[in-house]
C-alpha cells in the first residue's frame, strides 16, 4: 500500500509540474505583459526599463519560469497587473466564497445524487425509477446559467425565500446566501451522479453473489449495504473526482450570475484584462486541486477494491 500511494504521489507531482510549464508559457502566447502594463502609453526608455525590472520582465523567460515556480511553492504568487496588489492577498479575499460554494454544491451532489441513484436502482422498472431517469436527463441538459435564472425567478423573486445577490456576512448568513448559487451549480452534477450510481448498482444487483445472499434470506438492507453499494462505489468515486474540477470551472458562471466575488469571477475578469499573474495562479491552483482529488480517489479505490491496486502495480 505504501508503494502504491508513493507512485500516486509521484504522478501527482509530475503532473502538476508539467501543468505549471504549460500554464506559465501559454500565458505569454496571448500577448505581451508590457502592453497591458503600459496601457497605450509611451514612457521613456528608462521608465519602461524600470517597469520591466519591477515585474521581473527583464529576465530571460526560463529564469522567469523558475523564479515564478519557486515563489509559487512559497506562497508568493506575484503582483497583480490590474489591482496592483499581491495576488496571494487578492486570492485570499475571494477564496472563502468559492470554497463554501463548492462545499455546499458538493454536499448537495453527494446527498441528492447518491440518494436518487440508489432509489432508482432499487425501484428498477417502476414509476420512481422512470421518474428519476427522466428528471436526471432533463437536469443534465440544463446549463448552469439557465438554472441560475430559473432558481432566482422562482425562489427569490416569486417566493422571496432566498437572496439573489451577494455572499452575505458570517457563516450562517453566507450559507443562506449561497443556497441558490450552490443548487444552480449542482443540478447538472446531481443528474450525472444519479445516473452513474443507478447504473453501477443495477450491475451489482444482477451479480450472482447478490442473488445467493438474497436467496439465503439475508436482510435486504444488509445485502444492499454489504454486497451492492460497497462494490458499486468505485465508478461513483471516479466520477466524483472529475466533478471537483468541473465545479471549480463552472463556479465562474454561477458567481457572475449571482454577483459573488469568488475565484471564478476573478478568473474571468483577469482573463479579460490579461492580468497574467492572477490567471496563472488560479489556473494552476485548479489543476493542482483536480490532480489531488483524482489521486485521493485512486487511493480510496485501491483501499476499497484491492484489484485496482494490483492493476496499478502491474502497470
């Protein structure tokens, strides 16, 4: 197990390093940072040289990359071209909104997606199964911004149950303000998890060992818990790992729709303004979280099913 975890961590570090190369150099393909810093002005050669030195643009590109990488590892993400302040400070002021939005959305996905998938599998072919399948198909086709508009119109404007703008103050008020944004973000993913859970459980329900356990008079709930749900978890975990990155990326649309000052809206704003340090920091953080989530899922899958670990070792 230690060797298995070590390999997964080595892959994680290698992937993040490769992503850092792509993130750093791709940003310079879309434009010259000096063009944004000067904003059409024509300073004297001395002033232009001072600006290049201040932002480290006077160094060779490869040196700039290693300086950027080592500074990132120390938590120094550089200085924003647009806001003229440390990127770390800028991200810290926005991170909690996105954090709570993703946590709430993830909780909704886990509870509603798993529950509806389990109910559909156990009621296979009956009304509840068909209703959940039709509902999941409909939800999967709804983009986040459409869900945000519908939820705001119904629960905020019509019923007045939830606010439609801002992130609130304090923990409880923040959670209250983020209910609608989190639900708008979660709708598509709830449908995906429900369908994967149903398919995986139906496959397990048809297995011979489940039929044998049932024929021996084992309690239905115990059969589902010990022989069906446990063996069905691997594909569900794999999908859940992929959802983490999807939530972070999709959060930018929901944050813009509900006027939330989170990392997603900051990323969109920074891309529009060619604010390279902010874009690089947020993109690399998203990539790192995505790879970390998948590594955790792989390790959990190895713990739950030793065949996964053995397959990885053979490769």
